[in-house]
């Protein structure tokens, strides 16, 4: 069973800490050629999870708890009704199983208010999403689920600011349960591994809600946004949504993936979290040229600023400008720097990543993205462009797509390296 009785009450007593001085943080970059004595050799890069590399039975300290924060769609969700005696009529909503083309109404509940992570065990993750990573942490590094390893499931349709508050409350419960031994009170801080949008949730917990975290590992996190989110929200873009690859991997035995894709596209505009994945003010100055407008003589105009790209009605037709503005304000509160005492960024630039949008003279859009590159060479992980995934400074790059990066042996090696030498 989870540590909490009611998910929606996690962190409810917390107040925003924005405006206060940020805790000094330090990025970590390893000496790849000088690992600790006896440390296994780095596995050969592979774009897919594999079992043909030696296991990494590495000793890392368990003196503090480790919390895993998954990305969008990584948490199994259920809907419930609220009664005087507590929740009732609980129904599983995500992931879909055996979804027929005519049976998408259940997914409409993803836009409901009364959602929570499935509360059947210590592991609310969608099966298959992080199985390799969990097995590595438990079988090879020796963490124990529910004792030294904790999984934070959250309602990924909501704003990441709300989810960050829930995570901050979850950290309080983990700290209360964990056996800290002789650890000084002011050093009782957990470690976090976060993937994809889980990075925004973790940053919100620390930056906005005051959560104290010792070490943070970011895996393929869209720190400054992902242009494919624009395609998921814009009504004129008829390309595969940015989360389709993840959905296809995480949902099995589907009789119609087309039905799943179209339903998620229809619902995306109702999810605050998707708006918060749009490229933000920290993305635009360095990499973005906004929407490329192609006129009748073939000349291109480049509205390079955020306001024109999102709020000019002659160019942008995003469905809810208020949600866009709220999302950009949230990203402003997060800032451009990464919080926590020490952080480590793992990203990928091995995949061609769509990254600019072209508007033809008829007004239709073909999603290619937002950046200055033409999308012909590898420039990200297939979902998040490298500029956003790498963050503000130090990082290491692995070979693989966004959805599989957490389960790669190469990723495991870097996680073990970081935890071993910074403990």
C-alpha cells in the first residue's frame, strides 16, 4: 500500500517558496577515463535495452532513500467518486487494455478531476515502462522497494506544479518512514531519479514547494520544452503526437493503436501538463525560430519570440491561450537552472528529432519543430531536442530513444557511477 491515505492531500500544508534564494546546486560531470577502482567497464552503446552486457553489482550507499519519478503516462491511473466515507466506485483508467476502436469513452475520464495513481502496491507504474530500471536498482544496486526505493506515481494530466506539490508531500512521508540512523537532521534528504516530464515535477517540488533533495538524476528531461508538444495541441497539425511512441510501448494487447492516438490527441488540449511541455522562454533565445511562415513567393518569415509564436492569432491556433500563458508562467518560476544540492543529467542526441513547424500558404501546418537545424541529422532523443534535454551545463550523452533511455545498460552504468562516487 502507498505511504499516504489520500493522494490529493499530499503537500496540502505546504506554501510556495518561490522568490526565495535558490539552494546552491552543482552539476556533476564524470571523469569517464578514470572510474573508481574495480568499477566495471562501460557497456557498448546500444539504442535498445539489452541483456548481453555484464550485470553491475556495484556497492552504493543506501544511507538515504531513492525516489523514482516517472514521465508522462508512466503512472497507472484510476478514477473515483468521493463520498462521506471516502472514495468509492473506483475504476481503472490508464493504461488501456484491449482497447477496441469503438471503445474510447473510458479514456475520456483522463480529463476528470477525481483521478489518482493506482493504489494497489508500492509500484504504481505502468507495466513495461520502467521494468528494466527497477530491476537494475533492486537486483544489481541492492535497493529494496518500499524500504530504500520509493516510486512516486502522480496524475500526469494535471499541472506539474500540482504534481510537484504532491511530490514534496511524498518526500516528507518518505523521510518520516526511512531509517536514517545517525544521519544529521539537516542532511536527511532523499535522492531522486526522474525521467522525462518527471524532471519538471521534481524541479517544481524543489524550486516552488521547498523540497530538500540531496542528489538528482535527470533522464531525458525536457528542461526547456519539447516542440512536439506544439503538434499535440495545434488543431492543424496532423502528425503523430509526441507521446505516441511511449503509448505504443506501454500499452499492450491493443486492438487499435490508431484509436488510442486519436483519442489522446483529442484529449491533449485538456491536460495542463502538455502545455507545460511547450518550448519556453529559455528555449527560444538560443534555439528557436518559432513558426516558419511560407508566403506565396516562397520567402520565409521567422517570428522568433515566444509571444508571437503562441499568442499571434494569425499564426498560432493553440486551443487555449490562457493555459499557454499559465504554463509559461510556471516555467518562468522553475527558472533555467536545475535545483538540488547535486544533479546529473543524462540525455541523448543520437536520434533525428522533429523541431520546427512550417505554415504553408493555405494555413496548414506540417510539424518539423522549432529549432534552427533542418531535422536531417541526429539532434535529440526523438522526442526532446538535445538543447532542452541537456539542460544548462554539464551532462553525458547516451545512445537511444526517449522512451527506452531509462532502461538502457549504458544509462545504468552512468547511474551507478554517479551514485557510487558521490555517496
